[in-house]
C-alpha cells in the first residue's frame, strides 16, 4: 500500500474508533457509569485529536482530506452495533484499538520506506498512545492484567 493510501486507511480506522468511543461515552449505562463515561470521554478526545492530525498529514502530503462521512470511513473495518453492556463496550473498544494499531503500523512502515521521518515519528507516537489505551482498556476488564 502506498503512503497516501496507508495514511487514508489509518485516518478511516481512527475515525471509526473515535466515533465508537464517543457513542459509548454517550450511551454507557449501569452502576459504573461515571468511570466508564470518563474513560470513554478521555479516549474519544485523544482519538479526535489524532483524526485532525492525520487529516492534516494528508494535506501536508499534497492531497485533499476527506470531505464526507462516506469518504472518511472508506476502508474502515471497525463495526458498529446497538450500545452493548458496559463491559462489552470495553471489549469492542479493545478490538477497535487493535484494528487502529494495525493500520497505523502499516502507515508507519510506508512512511519509513518513503524516508518521511517526521510522519513516521508522528505515527510512532500514535502507536505509543494506542498501546497505552490498550493497557487501560485491558486493565478495566481484567484485574490481573
Ligand atoms: Fe461528553
């Protein structure tokens, strides 16, 4: 996959992950509402910032950023369902995090192959952020994690 296509896919998966986290922030219910609402809020805010950065990286590469929801979601494989129970939300977010990591990792490889150190550095920082989200989501599910 070429560099621009890989950044577009990283943006698509990050956007889908962002919306999933934001919708769970809105729709979480149950006795642990407050901590889940806060965790999902922190997650969607981080992802929303990453969406902005990824779209602006496309502009830096000389192409237009997506201008419709269909376009920004093109290629995204993160799926949406009716809001599940809170613990199942965390499971879905962990799966979405893994999908986003795979897309960003591929974009990082393409950036390295293109000699674009600045973009690779940004994508590696995102991989680091996603690793931390993976830890926090897993620790939410499993007290032995
Ligand atoms: Fe909110």
